[in-house]
């Protein structure tokens, strides 16, 4: 599992003081980008940063996240790895600790994309190994 700490901003709040839906989706993105673009690039896998698209997104709210200046803990794991897509699961805690309540559970299906051809592509063996090694929590092939 990969753990990212992200900090909601004042502008992420809705009229009720909770992080709104669109901003939560952005926070999920901010949690996965350092892994898929940063760490993957450092591991010699630059293609992720050149093209990765969200095919599907699902977000389920359990308790509101209130912006209070604290970071929130986002746990990212790999549910399913196929040849041309990966499903990531997220558990978002309402604060920085693993003991803080889980406020949001979400998942995204991502597909590698070749911008030059305008078409999806398959994961390379090295990319598949990276995803398994960094995110594995019971993957299906």
C-alpha cells in the first residue's frame, strides 16, 4: 500500500465547511501523482507521466472531511491489474493518522495512454512489476 499525505485547502470547502466532491477527486489525484509520475519516473518508468487516463471513478463518503489546516492520510492500493488497466482503491482518513476515521473510500480505473497515437496502450512488464511492488494488496491478473 502507498500512503500519501495531502492537505485540503480552504478553497476546497463547500458552503457547509466540508471538502466538496470535485475537490475530493482532486485530492485523490494529488495522492496518486507522486507515485505514478514521481516514483515511477525515478524507477525509470517515464511513460506513466506521458499518458495515463482515468477510465472510471467512484467515490463513497462515510463522514465529512472538514478543512482545519491538517493533512489527511490517503492510502492507495492496487485491487486489479490487467494488461491495459489498473484499478486503484483509496481509503481517505479524516486526519493524518491511521487511527483517524475513514471518511472516504474510492476507486479509479486507470489506463496507460499513448498521446502520440491517441490510443490506449498496454502496461509494460516493468510497469506491471512497479505497480505490484508498490501497491499490491491482493491483485488479480
